[in-house]
C-alpha cells in the first residue's frame, strides 16, 4: 500500500508538469485552452427565508452507555416547512466554522447542523482524531437524529474541508438512506500515507499538531503550547513530549507506538471501499495541498467503482491553492490571477441544489474534471486522470554516495 501511494503522489506531480508542457498541442485535439468559468448559483431566492440560529443543542444517543452529550448549532429558515439538511462535523469548534453556514445559503431553504465531534468544543467524551467511534456518532446523527427533527425533510448532505472533509469520506460508507451527497474539500484518502506517515516516515510535525488539538476546549483555540513548539519538536523521548509540556494526551502515546499497518490506522481508510459509498461527491483540492494526490485517488475511485450511479457522477476541481484556501490567487511569490480563485460556497450550493432539491441546474453536464494549468494560468476541462494524452517520462535519482543530508550531493 505504501509503495502504491508514493507512486500516486509522483503521478499527480508528473501529471501537473505534463499539463503545462503539453499545452501547445491541445488545439489539434479539439480541446479548449480558454479559461473555464465555473457556474455559480444565484443566492437570492424570490422570497428568502428569515434565518434563526439555535446554539448549544445537546444530543444524547440512547444506545450510548456513557450517555455523552454531543452539542450542535442549528442554523435554519424560520418556517414550518421541512428542508434538506447540511451537516458539518468539526473538531474546530462550532463557532469557528459558522462561516460555512452563511445566511445567504440558509435563506434559500437549507437547514445546517454544525456538530462538535466527540471530545471537541463543548461535546463530551475523549477526543481522538477521526476515530471509529467519532465517525459512528456522525453516521448516527445523519440516520437517526436529523430525520426526526421537525425542520428536516430527511435528505442530508455534508460539507466542509480538511478535518471536515475527511469526516465526510469516513462517514460516507456508513450513512446510506439519508446521506444524499457531499462536498469534501481537501480530504485525505489513506489515513497513514496521507497524514501520519507519508512515504513511510512518521510525520512528526503533523501528528504533534493534530495531537495537541485535544488540548483545545470550547473556550479558546489558543494554548501556551504554540510558544514552545521548537523545543517540543526536539524533545526526547518523543513519546513523553506531551507530559513534558504539561498535557495529558494518552492517544499520543498510542499513536507513536503502534505499527503503521495496524488496524487502528487502516480501519478508516476509504481507498478500496468505493463500492460502499453511494453519495455523489463534488471534490475540491489544490495543487499545493498536502492532500493533492488524494483528490485524484478519490475521483478515480468514485468514478470507476462508486456504489451507485449517482456516486459515479462525482467531480473534481483542482486549483493553484494551499490547504484550505480556494479564494486566494497568490501562493508564496506567485500570483496566478484573480480568475484562479473559486467561491467554494457557490460550488457547494450548486451541487446541493441538484442532489438535495432536484434542481436541474446543469451541474451534471459539467466536465468531470476541472484543472487550473499553472504556467499558462488557465482553467481546463478534462474527463479522466491521468490524462489520456499524457507523455510519460522516467525520472531517476542520482548521487555519488552522500545524499543523506541537507548538504548532500543528491540530484
């Protein structure tokens, strides 16, 4: 599995290079090199609904022996009607991601549920990133709690990026009857290869940053740990760094001591389970994102092996973006132009409008794949990945035998 995922990263990078280098020959193949405008919905309905927000509603699963309280905010139209529901499952605190439920969306006829997952924000229980128990909670809320609410029509979509995007993928295999569609942005595919140990080496910076998230409470996103990162990265033995910083993070000790092929890590991986996923996905990812390769793995998995005809109509948009940002046109010193930015909320609503409301807005007529071609800085519509016209090359690593340091002679 690890060798396969390394290859996928190289395929993604090589493909991006090929897209740029092969641009001059596209006109002969009848493909457009013009900028592609991504249609957006009109947010203003004829009669927009007024919006109300209910904060801190407790949910207790009847089958939970601990009777944990999970807390949600509900943003919904003021109406006696029933609406499709969007669920955002987050470990970043409900208040922090309220922006993902803009009133302009809710007023068009959506209810939005924002969940603090187990042990995060105000929710009770011990937090552990994307654990099986956490995902089971999310699926239970989709299948049981949301359909019973007086403002819900039983159709549920999921949205959000990063942690919230991965929560969608992991939940997608469990929720069937009510889980209708999703827009997972920048989400991983393989729990180990994408996050904890890309290339086979334990990712210290990533794992420590995720681990310390368990320190965060509903009161604040700031802790004193941010001022001592440099010292903690160098602390030995690594298994004791949390205690040295004065924090009790029992799952960190578990993470660093488990083999990378342990079921604990692999049980949530989506790769290979596409036939279990019936909800169609609108994927969004960035060339500069840590999960860039995963976007293409998800795309191919859903298009080829999705568990329903709808799932096989999933689509992918890839722009010149960093992790979590589709609206910034500049990465480092490079400005790709304002046309490189995409409104994620507009893309989401167009997808939701079709699958949750049955609106024929043409979204299924869009090409399956939209790529921003860096260098010529234009959007291009495509139909598969890798591209059928890819010119494959073999690249080799060289050294005189001393390539194992920052000042080595490797090329």
